[in-house]
């Protein structure tokens, strides 16, 4: 449901998911000038100036209200331009960079709202600078920064638009391969656990689809199925015997340190240059996409 936000928050712009409570905000949110006409222009202004009236030092004494303010800040982001969102985050982080506890505090809020399993608005691109700010801050204790440093490392190479990181994997026959050496073509990079039921269902759906198999047959697509574990794991060794013959199958023990694997099954869709096109499509969404492409190709040939 979309709620009309108080004028003080977003100048009567409709923004989803903001709390309907009439609680007094922690500080006065900015109001966009009347001269700005479009929703994006108004939201760009609000995003740019969101924290201007916030006394951040005092704000941390009322953490629950600060968390709500950060949540409201995030709710505006989908309506603003990406450049303005990134500029606003950079401005905020620059403002607090000398206070390690504030850097850590904002990163914790960002993780909760943008990255965790219960995040209301999953966006790695927005979360990444907060995690990286913690990782780069020399005044934050190693124990406190370890989780965020790990997130930053993973997201630094596995966001949509980036080139998928290379890695070594071991095939069922024991031979070693590099991911970058696989044949040219689009790639479905499928990470799975042998005991994951959802992974098994995705594997069955992908392996049985006619359109996907046609693309593999015509050397336009490769499915690379990787177990992020020990190649000597008996459960994985047994499972490889039931894997499709036209898939590239392997195990890579450290690959989970360079690829984001929060949600199973983990499916990355890459172009022929290994640029990440998607990391959130389900098996069914991929199947539907390839069926549509196949239908258009068939129609044009006829």
C-alpha cells in the first residue's frame, strides 16, 4: 500500500513502505523548492539535503529514531537518480568519517535495511559504500569490522554490471579449470549445496527446459554449476553422477569468499564477456526469458 507521507517528509510525494505513525521525526527533513516540478527532481533535492539539519552526535543518543530516519532516507532512494543517491551517501560518510562509532553505526543500519536476510529494500549498490567505509576505517577494531570487510570484499567484485571474478574449480574427474577459460557464450553461473532442496528443484527445471538446452546445443550458452566446497565431499561426488552431461560441473572451496551467496540457490547470469547481468533471477525467470528469446528467433527465421 502507498501512503501519503507528511509534507515535512516528502512534499506530498507518494513513497511506499514508510511508517504511517505520526511520530515526530528526529530532525526536520528538507522540503524541495516549489520550482522543482518532477518527482525525481524533488527527490534528488531531498536526498541531497536529507542530513543537513541532523545533529548526528546527538542523534546517536536516540538510536531508534535515527534508525527510522535512515529508513525514511532509504525509502526516497528509488525515486531519486542513482548519481544523486551515491553523492548523498558519499557526503554523509565524509561527514562522519572521523568518528569510527558513527561509521560503524550507519553501516549496521544499512546492513539491516539494505543487505540482511530481513532487509526491506535489498540493494547491494547502496549498501556497499557503508561496508567499505567500515573496512577502510583504521580506528574501528578488527573484530567489529570483520563482517563488513567481508561483505565489502564480496560486493566489490560481484555486483550487477561488474565482471564476474575468475576462480579455480575442480571437475569431477579431478582436473583443474579456470572459470575464465570456459567456452565463449552467455553463462548461467549456478552455485548450490548438495542438500539444498530449492537448489535441486532449480537444477531439475533448468536441465529439463527445451529452450535452454537448444542454446547450449548451439554453443550460445554455458551452464556452470559449482559446489562451494571440498571436491572430495562424498555427497557432492555422488551428486555429480546425476548432473546433466551438457553442463560444466565443478567444486571450488574458496569461491564463497569472492561471490555473494546470501540466498540459495545462487544464480548469476553473465554475458559472453562475463559481465554480470543479473544475480537475482530465479530459475523460472531465466527459463521464461530464454523461451521468449527462442520464440522470437524461431519467428524471425520463419
